[in-house]
């Protein structure tokens, strides 16, 4: 089977490109021929998607739209595996080359801002169907910025994307939450839940760790430092959790983003007023550094206040026997089972108290914590590359077979 991977970027800018770096070699190892077609110019200073040996690579930015479309057409793919383009018009042209399957990693065609979150008067998940009614909420509920031209432009882009989705043979999503999102947009016949893969290590199980009051607990946040990732909620939850546990909490914030200076200032204030809180801000980290942090921490905290479509960092931590806490929003419940591999925090107010309660529940009882570590390791192994391919390949093969005579 000849599979053309279509994506807007060739640089690794998020989870989509990390996923493509993992799955393209896996597809090639199953005998598939792979080509990679991307929209934007390569940024030399940023890491690139790992392209399998021998796979052709083309870009709209390098060739121009017309030539890029023609070389993709000339390659004669059996199926296009799409992950989103900036331009709906260009995406439409790729759909006309071969039958296509789309992986909706985020709220593609389902929200003006893509966040599915109201910010006013408090943070609240939006479960509305995308449409013209979104204009009535955009400003009063602070769905996005304040520029009306941006609102109109992004609404048009997302409306075009929603129209495009109905022309894909299948829409793959990583969680039942995302499947329900597209079902209410009239795409129930297209959407399929496909488990996401993680790169599992060779470790045979969660290692025993010595827990002592002198060592304290090692807590970890990994992610982009922006409002919806919930770092401020985590910071305010930590003094509550520390007082309840009576142990030092060593908290690492790994990543970067616009709110990092603000979060660091607040962390400094908390450390000054509470000797049981210690903080480390690492900045941007490599994949190897991320794995090292995951291996050495006791608890992963995913304090996102928006409905994460999935939250792959949870299973990635779980492969090292690291339990997680997170708010029960979005696709988080696809991998975080309350009392099995961590605890879910209620997403209503007061968020910081609810998050602190979940942290304490994970760590206060040694026997329960040991069971959570085993549960985290077991749950992580549900998300193997083999399991992902078992879900994905039939979608691609069916699309290629059903559309073979139409292109």
C-alpha cells in the first residue's frame, strides 16, 4: 500500500509531528511505501520529522502549490493519511488525488479558537456544536482574542475544515470524547477511535523506589506554559497538598511558553513562604531529558483546564510506573482510570482544592501508591505501536480499497 502522509509542517512543533516520526517507520516496516508531503517551509533551527529511508519528501513552500500537487498525484498514492493543513483550499486539492483518512489530533473544524473553552466568567469547557451561534459567545465568554477580523477569518477556516471532513473516508480520533465531538457535528458515520501509540521502553515493570520523608515527593509538570495548561492552578494547589501530606514536594516544571516568567515568580513566592515546597524550571527539554524526568519522578500532574483531546504524556509517564493526576475533562479519561493509575480531579471550582485532593489521594498511602504505580505501567502498555497499527491499518486499507476506482 502506498501511503502519502500530508501535514502542514515538516518540523517537530507538537505532538502531531512526534507521532508522525514514530508511525511512518512503523508503517514502512509493515511493507507500506511512504511519502511525506508538507505545506510550510522547513525551519532549519528546529528538529524535523523523522522521514523513513527512501521516502520522498515534497513541500508546497518549496515547489509551489501547483507543482507540489502534481508530484503528489504522479506518485499515485493508494491512500492519503492527512493530519491537517493551514489552507482548506489546498487540503481540498489533496482530497481529489486519492481516497483519504484524516486523523483529528485536535478540534479541527469544531471551534473558532480550537480550544473548546470559555474563559469568562470562569474557565469552563464548551460542549456547543460549532456554527454561527459561536459569534454570540466569542466576546462575552472570551473564546479567543479581541480582533474581530481574526474571529471572522478563523470561523471561516474552521467552517471550511468541517465541510472537508465529510469527504474523508474515515476520521480517526484518539478518544471517545473526540468521537462524540464529531458525532454531534453529523460525522458519526465517518469517525473511528484509534488508540495512540507511545514508544515503550524495554523495562519489565515499575522499579521499586524507596520513599522516605527526607527524600520528599518528586512531582512533574511537562508542557507548554500557557493559560489552558493549568500551571497557575497547580501552583496554588501545591501548598494545600504539602500541608496535608506533611512531606517536602519537589516540583519540576519542564517546558517553556509565554507564562513561564509569571509562573516562576509565583513559585518563588510560594517557596519563600513554605519551606516544604521546592521548584525547578528546566526550560525546553529534549526527548531524552523528558524520559529521564519521567523515569525519576513520583507523580505526573496534568492540570490542563481545557478539554485535552487525549493527553499522551500520561501513558508516556505510565510506562515508567508513574501515576498521574488530572482534571476529568476531554480525552483524559481515555487513559486515566480513577484509582487504577492515578486520580481524576473534579473540574469545577475550586479547581486548586480539587487538584490538591487528587494529589494527596495518590501519595498519602504507601500501599495504594504502589498499586497505582503498577496500574500506571499496565495501562501504558495498552498504547503500543502494535495496538495502534491494529486499529489504523484497516482504516487505511478500507479507504484505499473502497476508493480504488474513483481516482
